C-alpha cells in the first residue's frame, strides 16, 4: 500500500538476536537495546501521530562505533534510521520496525571553538542553543534558531536544514555550516565541505544538508559563528486587514531592509496567545506583524525609522516600538508561545509547514479560511512572513472518530495550495513521512527519478531511513490514483514554477 | 597518461559525418559546424595554454534542440562539452576532440523580470552585466560580479559558481540563484530549485551549481535580484608590513563589519597597476587594502568610521576615503586593471585561484615570495582578502623554452600551499583541467569515490565534460607517484580540515 507497508510485518526474533550480537562485537551491551520497554521511548519523534517500535536501538559514542553499526546493517541489509533529539515535526526519525534506530544522543560534546575564524566544531548531539551559550562570552552566536532550539540538536538541524525566526536575514542551516563529517552506509568516514567560501568538487555539503538521514549519518558539524549584534529593536504593528499586513511585508523587503525577524499572526492566533501569555497584543486586529532589526545602534535606529514609515504607509492601525528590552521580550513571548497557546484551546493541534511567495500571503490566508470552514476545523495562523514560511495550526480532537484523518486531509489540501501558488511543501520541517504524498505533486517523474539516482549514489540498497522524504514513483502513481478517486487530479492546475 | 589522453587520438571521420547528420535531423545546418576553420574559434576558453579542436560544434537555440543534441550524443556515446562565453580560466570548456562542443551562445534572452519577487528568468547565454543593466531602472541589480562580468554568461557563472569582489557580503552564484532548468544527458528537462528559501528533496540546485558541466546542461536560470544600495563608500589603506594588512582584514570582519568589497594588493601588483592606470596608489607601500561598504547613507557613514578606526589600530600608514564617486572609481580602476597591468610588464602571465583562511594571509604571501625566488619567476598578488581568495599572477615568457612548464609547476606548489594551511584549490574559477591534479591532494579516496558516484547518478556513461573537475583514482595514483618521484609525498604533511 505504501513505502511504509513493510513496517506492518512482524520482526523476526532470530534476525533481531543475530543483529544485536553483531553490534555488540564493538558496542558495549548497554548501548544496544531491543527489549520493548527499552525501545519504547524511541517509537516516535515530534510527529507523534506516527509511532513504530524499532527492532533495535543503538547508542554509540564514538565514530568507530557508528562505522561498525553501518557496516553490520549494510552487510545484513538492515534499515538504519538516525535520530537526534527527536524534536522533528515531519516524522523523519520515525523508526523502522525491522531496522536499527541510531541515536546520536551520546555525541554531545563541543570539540573546538575557533574565535579567530568564527567557527565551532561540534558533535551532532549538541543542542542548538548550547552552541550560542558556549560562545556568548566571546560575543558570538550561532544564527539559526528553530522554536525547539532549547532541545533540538545540531545534527538534526543539518538533516532537516532547520530555519527559525532569523533565517530571513541569516539564512537556513545550510548557510551557517562549513563542513561535515559523515559516515556512509558502507562505514566510510567522509569529510564534506571545507574552510573556503567555495569548495572544489560537487557541493556535497548542501546536498547532505536537508537530506533527512537518507544519504549518510552525520558525526561532526563545523558551524559558522556570527558576532552578536550590538543593538536589537522590535516593532509591533496591527492591521485591520490581513492584505495590508501582507503588503507591508513585501514593502519592507522592497525598501531594501532585511529584518532579523519578520513574523505575522492572524486574529485567532493573536487571541489564543494573548489569553495565555498576556503579551499585550491588540486582540481585535485582523493580524499583527513583529518586525525586528539588529546591527549597530545607528543602523538599527535608522532602519526602525524606515520600517515605521513603511508600516504607516501600508495602513497599520497601530505601531508600537518596544520601549525597552523587557517589552521587546514581552512582544516576542506571544509569538514564541503560540504553539502551547493553541494547545490550551484545543485537545490536539497539527502544525503545518509550507512556503509561498510573499505576494500570495493574503490570498493563501483567505483560501485557508475557506478550507477551515469547509472542514469545520479551526486554523489559527502564525508564520515567518519575511520568507513566506507558513505555520497554520489545525485544531482538532483525536478522541472524535475520524477527526485526525480529516485534519491530515485538510493539511494536505493546504500544502497543495502552497504548491498551486508557486510555493513549496516545506519551509523548515522537512518532508519525512508527513508530506511524502505531496512530494508527488511538487515534483514530476523526471525530478523524482533524479532524486532516486542521487540517493542510490550514496545508498544503493536503500537502507538509510527507507520510506521517508522522497516517494517512490509507484507510491506517487497510487497517490495520483487516490486523488482521481477523490474526484480531483491536482497535477493539471498546478503551475510548474 | 591522463584523463585527457584520449584527446590525442585522431577523430574517425565516419563518426563525425554520422553524428553531424543525426544532429541535423533537428538542428538547422548552420547550427552544426565541423570544418576546421569553423570549429577553430572554440579550441580553448580563457585558459589558452590548453587547446583542442572539437569534433563538432553545435549552436542550438531552443531547449528541444539541446534535448536532441543530448539524446544523439547519449545514444552514440559521444562526449558533450557545454560552453558559455568561453571566459573561464580553468579550462572547463576545453573541447573534447572526439566530442560535441555545445555552445549556449544563442540562448541570450532575458525571459522575465519579476520585480515584485525580485527575480529574473534568463537564458544561460545572457551576460552577467546585462542582467543588472536590464533591471537598473527598477533600482535592482544582480550581485555576483566576476572581473569578466562584461563578457561572461550567467550559465557559465552557475557552472563555475562564480564570485567577484562583492561575494564576501552577497555570496557566490549559488547564493544568488533560485532555480535552474537543466537538460540531462538522456535529454530529460529537469526543473531544479524553487520559490522558497528551502526546497523539499535533495538540494540539487547547489549540487548543480559549480559542477562544471559534469552533471547536465543548464538551459534556464532564475536569478535573485537585490535592491541597489542607497550609498557606497570606499577607503584605501596603505601598510608598510603585509602582516598588518592581513591582520586588518581579520579585525574588520571581527568587528562585525561585512564590507561589500575587501581587496588586497601587494607591492609588485601596486607598482604594475599604478604605472598603467595612475590610480594614485602609494607605490612604496608593502600592501594596500581597498575596503568598500554599502547600504543606507547612515549605515555607510557609521561603518566607514569604524573601518577607519580599525585600520588605524592595525598600523595603516595612510588611510584615504574617496572624496567623491570619481575618486572611488579611480581607486577601483587600479584593482580592476591589475590583470592587463601585469600583462604590460610580462609577455605572459598565469592567474592562480586558491582560497586560504584569513589568518594565514601573511604566512602564505611570505611563502609565495620564497617560491617566487626559488623558481626565478615574479609573482605579484591581488586578492579578495575578505574571503581569503588569492589571485597570485605568475609572470613568465612562453617563448623561453620550459618556462611555461616551470610556471605550471610553481602554480601547483602555490595551490598545495593553500591546502596545507587548511584552504582550498579554488575560490571562484573552478577546477577544470587546470587544477585536476591538486584535487588528488584536496580530497582522499573515499571523498573522490563519492564524487564519482554522484557523477554517475547523472551521467552513467561519463559523457558530460570528461576529464574535467574530478580526477579518476587512477590519475591520482599516477600523480601521487609523480610526486614521490619528485622527492615529495605531500599527503602526510597536509592537515585534514
């Protein structure tokens, strides 16, 4: 029925014991788990709607051990799913029931901090925020800041090409790393990338970044560090018309200003968060923008002046500059608490991640509102407006029979809407298992075939994270058929970029 | 003896006629050239030390024609070498004597300018500068600016991941394009990249960028456009000690300033250019820095103040801020005329392109001076200091027997020096045929093997630009042997990143 079909078959105990024994030839016994109560904690990542028990969980703490795990799995054709902190939202670390779940949790050391060249060598299990904390005394920091940065690990950030509120100005993970150590499926240690702005040979660094554990296992990351900005300022603007808010986003960028953060929330999201954290948001606004700029004191003062002017010209009904650091953090507190906030007003919620051209913001929000009514499911919206990265939050109740299915169907429709306006089905969360069907709409046969050829160049037997990120053509054929059955063949009316 | 050995074999006339006939089934006769006088103009690119006559030259002007060329060559196992404007400096467009040279010269139209989303869709043969000229009235421009930007084409820029004086702040070509249309060796048209900051699936956009015509032929490029900076200012600083100049570069970056351009020239380069363009450079300085910042008037004024402070602290003997636009262009004129300037003081010169960590600038310059004496060849240095991209210019006379060989040997030594300090053998010119041996030192067997696997995923028969960019393991074995024979096995003393 799908790439994940094999996961429904029972694990052969004999295999399990034999593989475990082979792994224990190099790994200590406590680093090879297979009893149900031991592997249960690894059954899902942040996309908890999908759960599978892995056959075996390994917790290596040296590169040599990772190489051994890969060689054993390669020889015995055992699937390998790498896992960082397990905070991913697209099911990229969902275990394979006949496979080995390779946890990088023990790779948690910062190996080197080179302030002269503004880089740090870290192990993949190091938490995103821990890097900035380690170099704070040097007035440096690591720019990408996913909402989960307290918990998520840098290895996972690389695997998903994670972003955050600052990626509009400072780029995604791929723009903030310099080199990787990767163990291939046959156990080879490969160094990727280098010191220079450019690197000879094919750009495997970018290829590996965002490849969702399909090409190799990351065992070391060299990240770029940036000087902490001297000054930061935040402006909150309210709009009585979401179209004006969307237009303001375009105008700020068109003015040549690249804010450190440019976030939008619609009215349902504003109300939910205000009730929760009391950030003093204007609860009657159709939408608000949070625009933060950073740099030297002079730059910031000058840019804020221009931002306020643009916001005024675009019909903002209210413009508030944070009076002090405390108020700046208060304004952010609402946006950052948006997910738990909607969690309070609904038993369950489903976070969607898609990207659209900025000019389509208002149009897409209007269409999401229509779909929301059609499905009878509330959908507050928060998003990284600057780079058109949407995070609609579908509110549902898993205890109501069929509501999860209806929610997933609505989520699919919203992603297809992103494609239809010339956008993509991911912003920063990856594809994983969550969006694998929509990949069939995003890409055509020639493109998917090329993806599979690249995959085979790294993993000829298809053992790395099988069934994730890139659908088989067979699966897409079925999905297309499913769509026809559903009365709609989406391909024709989706404009190719 | 090498990957290019096959190029010494004579072309079988029968093949030539049969291939030409097959090509003419779709291409008009005037677009299929094979008489010697017709193909002679294509015998080399900017690296004119290497020359080969192609078997056939094709000049398609539609994507369908390119697809036909690829299908014909794929069926008949005929090598295909794509060529843009032919300004490349590493021999990436050197023809294959038994192959088809595919010129994109007729793909010279700007297809769409989308100011709302700050992008332009252009054909690969469009000249780099023509893009900025076409959007100048919209106050936009395309940032990467190789020295050859008047002549070089955007397709070639993508193939080589070209840079320029502004890439420190605005990035290389890969950071300034959004999507590509590529024709694969089997004639498929594949769309790569998309509208969003992130794109689902593997990052084929970055993989294709800088792949030197080894993976496919680019038939359309969507470039990102930036708003023209409101203000620009340039500071010229003189140093009586090159180490101070190198230190100043590091200190400017460490101060959190990212100049739009940060160029260095040593004394021989200063003298050569001053004699030529009279840019009013301090001819007794050991080195000069040209530091340009752009942005709003306020930002520029504020940053220039800080730049001047840093330069003073680093022991600059003279600091001159351009008094007006005319003087700013005068200061640049020297740097931009550096190549023709050395061309005046030497019958021939060889431009090297390597990258080193900024902190190693002074050390590497000192070692280049030693090598220069050792080989009895003068080596003026100009470079993009901000990103550590060196362009030493070896002066020689091709009419002196053996001097070209000695020059190429010295060039190899300088590239190995770049590797030894933790840098790379390319900055922005690519590998082509020029640096293919040094690739054996830059990468180990596992890394080269992975490169070949990726290549095979796109081009299983190895027909695209054979013998370029990535050496065979066989070639590296021979090169290693040559080095041992030369009394030096470089591998052990080269620190891995």
